[in-house]
């Protein structure tokens, strides 16, 4: 299996309008795994909400990317690219639920960095309870935690806060390239 994985090729393509419903569902299914593992259930409605996912699709400078392994759709990312500042954000990133744990996230992140070689800084966020994501961003991708948003320190760029269970605590990460 390892030798087979090392030979697999991970590439990116830009999602079409027709891809967006499946992209949204796959993203929510992947996020639900961590929520259920850490909190017991997803509660009412998907996480992230349809509104949050749709807003990311429609955000200024947003690019919706499909992650492909040997041409087969296995994940996705929503990035916001600021060509002027070269400070870009990774708004959503996932590997499909049945594909997790095979090293595809690492390969996909490498592909994203190669797709946007002029990036000076990458910014992303993840919920405080999402230990797997924290490990991935810090230990695998080289991000640093630079801020922790919570009830006592809200994210002024997102005053309504994310649609998350508990107190909605979020880490902000940066990676200087």
C-alpha cells in the first residue's frame, strides 16, 4: 500500500459550478468526522453550514479546487488569492472521509503551494477541538499558530463567529513561505 501511495499522483483542478453540490457535501462529511469524534454529534445541521460553504465559494478572489489522485476526485480546497499582497488564505481544505489517513492531505497541500508559487504568507483557521487539523497544519505543513479566537478574544474580521459547537474557539495559523 505504501509503495502504491508513493506512486500516486495528486493534482488540482478548478471546480465547475456543477461540482459545487458534491464538493459541499464531501466537505461537510469530512468535517463531521472530527465533530462526532470530539463532541459526540454534529447537532442540528451540517458543519460547516451550507451558508458558510456557499459564502466561501462566492467570496472575492475565491478559487474552489478539486484534489485529484490519479484523476479521481478525493478532496478539495477553497483558497482566496490576493495577487497584490501575495497573502493568501486557505478557507476550507478536506480529504474525503473514505480517503483520510493515506497521505493525500500532505500531497494536496504541496500541490496547492506549487499551484500558487508567488504566495508570501498562507493563512488558515481551524476549530480548537480539531486536534487532527492542528497536528496537520503545524507538524506536516509548517504553519504556526499565531492567534486563538474565543469568547474573550473574538475575531473582528468575522464578528458573528463561525457556526461551530461549544464556544466557537478557533486557532489562526500562518505559514510564511
